[in-house]
C-alpha cells in the first residue's frame, strides 16, 4: 500500500482508469482483451470475461494495487470453453 498523499488529495477517476488499464496491458500473464474497467468515485467496476479463473483474481489484485482505489466490484466471469 502507498502512504496517504497530501490532505484532501484524490486521484481523478479517469486517471485511475488509465492507470489500471495500463497495468493490465503490461501484465503479460493476463488476457484482459474482453475486460472493461470503469471508475466512479474511486470505486472500480470490472466487467467482461477471461479464459482462466486465476486471471479474474489477478486483474482484481492489479486494480487494488493502484494508488487511490477505494473499492472494487469484480464482475468478471470465466469463459467456459
């Protein structure tokens, strides 16, 4: 976890969304091509599908590691082939 920033500082929702999206692009072990990331009031909503269960949790962990995220709703489903 990151230490708190200056009093009253909060990263914008758009900046959080960009940061999380970039982290997902860089994570070679995760297929996030069918995943959407939405942020509202520092709450992240993840939707879409992934091929493996571990990826669902890895994506949530990546989002959670992003400074400024306060809550995550993980609606990602695992595709049944």
